[in-house]
C-alpha cells in the first residue's frame, strides 16, 4: 500500500480537547499527516501551546476556544474553521472529563450530568453540526470519536465515565450506519495513557500496580501511541472502515 493513503493533505481537521494529552498529540499527528488543524478547547492559553508546537513542525493550525456543552460555541467553532481553512473534513471528538472515582451510591446526579454532557452529548453536538455542514455542501467526511477501554468493558468506581463512553461507542456504531456512505464514523478506545487525566490513578501505588497486572504489555501508553490510530481512521487508508471501535489498550480488554 502506498503511504499516500495515510496522507491528510488538503484536509481540515477539527480536534476537540486539543490543549493537552491525547488531544494535543492527535492534533499534532493530524498536522504531521498534512491536515490544517483547528485545535479546540476551553483554555486559550493551553491551546496556544498546541498551535505553536504544530507551527514549529511546519504545520498549519489555529486555536479555537469553545465549550462543547454549548451548542452556540460548537456552531461558532465550525464557522471559525471555515473562515481560517475552509470546510471541515475530519472531526475528532476528544473532549472529555472524569471528575469522579468512587462508589456509585455516593454519586451526585449533578456530577453524572456534567460527565455525560461533555463526554457523550458534547460529542454528539459536534458530530451533528459536522454532518449538517457535510450535507449542505454534498461532500464526504470522517468522524473519529475518542472513547475509552471503559466503553467496551466495565471500570469499577467510574460509573458515570464508563456509561458516557459506552454511550459514545453506541453513538459511533449507530451514526456509522445512519450516515453511510458519505460520512464514516469510527472510534478509538484507549486504555490507560500517561496524561494528566490518569495522574491520580498512576500516582496511587496500589492502584497503579493492580492495573499493570491487568495490562499484558505491562505499562501505560504514551499519548503518541494513540494518535496514529486517529490518523489512520481519519484518512483514505481506512476508507472501508466505519462503525469500528479500535481498541488501543495494551491488551487490557483481552486479558
């Protein structure tokens, strides 16, 4: 297969949650593959670092401060993308939150709603806006949802996060069927990755060791090990892949 099949030259990619961790790495990888990148997150300061990194590597990027829980923000983000680089061809739904670790009996409904609004409903807001604009110009596109291994297995003490990621997996499969053939919709399901998101778990020695015992590769992933899967699913190399949940977890779910 020609490596050009992995190129995103001439494409515009909008990446949510692009200010740090997996999202930052995916934004950089999309740019390395040739895409113009719209990096979206709530923190303008952190986004600027992502854009600077991409530009330092010869890529094109623009920062867009927005909250995926606000429909108006989502619409404005797509407007910003079109003004800067043209229509969005690739959407990466990476924005996520997970502020709760504990017994489900003690979970506040407000916390449940917060997590679901970002991780599931926020992703849907972005996907819906993306699809509407694809339809308006009678074009094709690709959605890559960043789910979690918690979207394919149960993670104790993380019921709202796990539920939100199962919802994202279900949304991925359903939209893939509903929007074919014009829009491909796939998801990545990362395992435990070395980011700020997992700092609490990794910093707890007993939990850390318990998790490593369940990961056949005996380590947590680096963020860049997730980014390559996003580039693959976004581009022509995956032209016949839709509704796929690409698990990248070091063997955790297979153990």
